[in-house]
C-alpha cells in the first residue's frame, strides 16, 4: 500500500533581485506542489493498474484541429523480414540496394497516405471531420547492434510461403513470427512472404497481395520479386497496422465507432447493385482507395498508445520521455482533457484559462505544470506522474496581490514521481 505524503513548499522570493514584476508592480510568488496525498481515500495498487473513469471514449483522444498543439506525432517502430526458400530466388536479394530502397519508399508512401487522410465518402453528404492522424512509422534496428538497419533475410523451406486458402493454409499460423521476430515486444515485425511455387504453377491460383495482423506483428503475402511497386503496398501496410493498433473492419456494425457507417463493402463501383453508388474509401474497408480515417478511428489508435498497460504502447517510440525545454504548451482558454496524455514539455495555464484533467497525465523528466495568476487547474479523479521511471518538476502555482493561481481537487487525485527539491 502506498504511503503518499502531503508536502507543499511555499517559496517567497524576498530579494527584489529575484522578484518577477507584473502589471501594476505586483510581485509574483510561487507555491510549489511537490507531492500530494490521496484526498478521498487509500490507494492499494500501483498507478499502472488504476482504473481511470474518464479515459474510455476514443473521441477524447482524437486530434481535432483546435487542440492539435496537445498531440505530438507518435512514431510506431517497424522492422522488415524477407522470407525465401533456400534457393533464394523468390524474394529480394539479401542486403541489396533494391530491397532497401523498396522498404524506404514503401514506408514513405504509407506515411504520406496516413498524413493525407482523405475525407470520408460515406455516408453520402457526410460532415465527418478530416483530421490529421498524428501517427507515423519509423524503421529501426536492434538497439546497440552496429549496422542493424531493421531489415532481415531468412531462408526456410517450411516457412517461406504464404497461403490463405486450401489444405495447407498457413495465413493464421504464427510459426514464422515465433521463430524470426526481432524485439517483438517493442517493434512491429513485418514479414514479406512469397507465394509457393507449386501454387503459382496452377492456372487457378491468383497471386494476390494479402495481409494479416497477428498480435503485434504482420504477415503480407505477395509476389515480391517482381519490379518495384512499393506504392502498391502502402494501403495494405496501413490497413494491417490499423488492426494491430486496435482498429476493426469498418463496414460492419460493431467496430466501436459511430462515425464509420455500415455498408456493403464494395471494392469499386461496378455499375450494378449493390455496388452502383458511392464506394467507401475508409482505410479499414476493402476498397480501391483505403485513404480515409474517421476521428473515432484515429482516437482509438491514440487511445491504445495512451494506455500504459497496452501492448501497442510498447511499439511506439517513447518521445514523451525526452524533455524539450525549448517548447511549452500554453493553455489560454477553458479546456478539458478526458483522455490520457504524455507530454515532454512544460504545461502553462495562463491568466483567465482553465484546464481540467480527468484522466492520466505523464510529464517528462524535469517538466512542470505552471498555473499563472488567474489560471485554474482542476484535477478530477486524475493521476499525474512520470511514465518513464523519472521524476518530473511538479506544479508551480503563481500568485500576486491581485490574482492567484488555483488548483481544485475532485475525487481520488494522485500526484507522484515528483522531484523533491
């Protein structure tokens, strides 16, 4: 059980050399809150296991334009595995420039498609907001391994091929992942798997590109040794990563998002019913575009990133751990945060503005919250901490003779991992 002590250090700056002068000659004093007690009861578990009542609405995590300053771009770590048989004739040549350029262009194309995020085609006449998704991909190698660029080649007679139909179907099998995945807990492994030569030899077999997400890894079966068509694989990568990051197929009625309408899932307009009208362009449908994400879908991605217990969060580069002292987040209006957030810069609540934190907030090492005179910080059943094993700078409440910053506590409020001095 925690024993969380209550400590407020009230700092009066006596020497005029240290005074901060405001309008009218008011002298600024600062009340520094380092740690605080549980105000309504006892806490019997670690912060990672606390249930946050306000944190469950995906739209609370959607980066709407007016709040974009509060949403840093998150980078999902990837590596790539080229599977081939021992003859080494069905996939890219090992360590070749062609293979490296293919992956680079592929990831660039996928990132660009995510950034563009087209407006939704359905429902017809919709006013679904077109948001900037604020997530991207980055290819990484094993940390500390010199020359590791995140690209790997494997030659395996039993695991080199991909089949999603027939007696020897293996698309759902995780054998290749279990054997060859690298840093699987912290990196999303993408396996480029070829079709079996025996299947290709059949006139009934079509070499289509097909992907599948298995946990936090992906298998994509295709004809990889053909001329460079990296642009052709951007959407399948985005679609499967969408599954990894908690998104479901959006043409069904239970994908967890009200802004993704149920429809017939037509690949294109065929001119015949039911595919003779407007066709979906959502990323999580099967269609010829796959270039749109709704606010709820984007919110769901950021929701699992903000969940400190999720597997998906571990796949994301922890930029929130690195304090950026050159930037700050300025709150200059009344704002409520109903979703978890991880910030790597100081948070300033300006005069006349208020910030209500209704969930979890992690502040980077040494970062602090400053409540200016006339500003208000409202903590509703929230936890303020550092998610990186470090100490953050605490809350500074400023005041003058005419105005003072205010903090309100409602429900179980926990402030922890704060520097002591």
